[in-house]
C-alpha cells in the first residue's frame, strides 16, 4: 500500500473517532485503567525495590551471618514450632569461629536476629520512647558497614572491660541533643536504669520504602555491658525461660556476623563455618542444620523472588482491565461496522480493496487503544509522582514500564479489532448497498 493511501486511511480513521468522541472515550476507559495500573504500580514497586536493596546492601557484601533461623528456613516450609526449638547462639560459638584460620573478623550482636531488646534512653529531663538496644563488639562496623556522623566506635578494650559507653542512633540523638544544639560526645545518658557515656552518633540508615521503620531508633553498647545489664551469661537459654535481670527478653535474640579473610572464597568459608557449627551442636550426618547461614547475595536472591512474583501478579491483575477494555473495543467496532455497512458497500463499489478496509478498521481500533495507553501512561506516572511527593514513598519510572503499557494497549487494539476489521473487509458490496 502506498504511503499516501496509508495516510488517507489514517485520516479517515481519525475522522471516524472524532465524530464519536463520547463513545470513543468510554471505549478506551478499560485500556486507560489497565495501563495506568501497570505504570503507576510499577513506579512504586520498583522504587520500593531500590530502597530495600540499599537497606540489604548495608549488611556488607562479604559478611556471612549465622542465625538461629532466617528467611531460608521460613521459606522452606519448616514449622515455626520446630524453628523455636533450635538452640540459641552463644558467645562460645563466637570464640570457636575466631579460631578458624580462614576467618578475619567475627562479631556477635545481641538484640538482632529476633525480638529486640527495648529500653528508654534519657538525658536531663528528656527521654525517648522505647528503643532497640544492641550489644555488639568492636567489629560491628566492619560486619554491618555502620558509619558515624559524630565521635567514634568503642574499642576492644572497652568491650573486654565492660565500659558503659554507647553509640546513639539518629532518633535518640535528635530527641535528646539536637534541639538544644548540644554536643552529645562525652555526655552521660541513661539506658534503662544504667548510665552510659556517649562516644558516637551513627549516620542515618537507609529507610526501607521511605518509611520510618525504626531503623534509626537504636542505641549500641558493648556486648559485655549488654550481658551484664540484661543478665545474659553467655550460655544458651532454653526456649521460654526468662534470663535473669530487668528487661531481659524471654527469647534470646542473637546474630553472629563473620567476615572471611581476603582471598578466601565465600562458599569455602560457609562450608567451614557450617562444619564447625554442626560439630558444636552435636549434629549427626543425617540431621539437618539447626541454624541458618545467610549472605547479602542470598538475601537479595530471596528478595528478587518476592519482587518478581509481585511484579508478575501486578501484570496479571492489570491485564484483566486491559482484557475488559479490549472486549469493549471489539463491541464498539462491531457496532461501527454495522452502522457503516452502506458506506462500506459504496467504497467497495468504487474500487476499494479488502486490504484498505481491513487497514482502516484496524487503524481505528489501534488509535483508540494507543490513545488510551498514552493517557494511562500519563495518569500512572502522575499517580506515582503524587504519592512520592505526598508521602516520601520511593519512586522509579523505568522506560520499559511505559513501553510495556503502550505495547499492551496497541496489542489489545490489533487483537480485538481484527475480527470486526475482517468482517468489514469481507462484506459483499451488493448486500452492503441494499442494507438500510
């Protein structure tokens, strides 16, 4: 078909759509809703995805975490009661891991990997709400990539001698010191009933999804001071038994972080750590692990599976609206063919070919749905931007989401417009001219 003739066909299609503005608008409503859902939800889901990745990457790329149970066990379908029967990790486990030649750094963090330990932090007449209290070693910044805005981290000597020192998160710093412009370094605060000297303030941590998930509501103290304050002696506690000391958790929350030496493959390090922990826990060859090993890559892989499943579900749900819109397009195009039967007969009598009629009706259907797709893209992007500015929710507008929306809308027009177009092109000119 010549380009001039194709242009004429498109002009005729546009004229037909303009002559029925209201009908055309109602016809593409389903397509608009479907494409708007794809673009709008994709912008928010991918924005959340990027934000969560920043939080996960804070864990450290080379760190191997040993926990009582984690996402891999929960995702494998193991019963929650069975997981609760697993033994707690201990300080003795840390000492044993430090003896492995392939290990560079080992850290233990009380208050992580399970229910947090909560206490109020106070200074002068001000106090915070109940915050998470972490008990760690001097290696915590290496294992978890923690950075400081002010001061320093505590040393090995301060850990060994149970020094009452603390690193404040951004939340307690902003509540207790920032309003008065007070330098917190060297000031004494109370964590629960005990006094601690502030030696540092941590930097703001990545916020998952842009929400305040309590990531900065924390105070970090030496693990030896933590054990003294909360009555933990470094031995494992039976499930359900309350450890001695005020505010001690009924279920011990412990996470061990291990960084292999440079040049040691992570897979090799994980095998040696697994062998050591199985020996310490007295597990036989046919007994599964009663602990979990996690890495940044493993956590990202689990998250990718969830993210991909969410995105697939989003596409399926949005496709329902596109299907409804496509059915509407087919119904309207069938009505249009019926209304224009005599016009089709006249055009055929004057020499119009079947391909020209087929192209015209397909062009009308395609223009309808592509117009709906463009409107849907603009509305979807607008919704994402509006939510971002209104709530701070992270936003991502990948080009491929626009391409998917427009591609789906064009495909819907061609697919559902094919039958009416074929029917119009096959009309007998004599019968069409007789149609009233």
